[in-house]
């Protein structure tokens, strides 16, 4: 990978071709990674807002980002007549 592109100063900004190539190389080197596809689906379904906002969330302190299901349940349980 060639590094930064597109006039950004971030050393972690790669174009889509570089990212696709890197992902393919990673998946070939670590085939067991495929077993996490159910987690990928969960993240896409329940935490899509992070992707929509371009955010990355790393929970190493157990503060827990609420999933869509948890947000809906919380909203419904506080608005019961």
C-alpha cells in the first residue's frame, strides 16, 4: 500500500482499491476470520449509525454502545401509558 492519498494528512487514509487488496490479503492469511461473519452482520444491523457517521467504537472499558434493539426497547419502556 502506498499510504496517504487524496490530500489528507492522515497516514491511515487509503483508497478503495488499496483497502480491497489489503482485505483480500488479510483474509487469505487468516482464513479463520470468516467465522466472524455473524458479528459483521450484527454490527451492520444494530450499529449501522456508526458507519453512517464514519465512526469507530472501541469498547475496552465496558461502557457499551447501545444497539438499535436496546434503544428501541429503552424508548418503548419509558413511553408506556
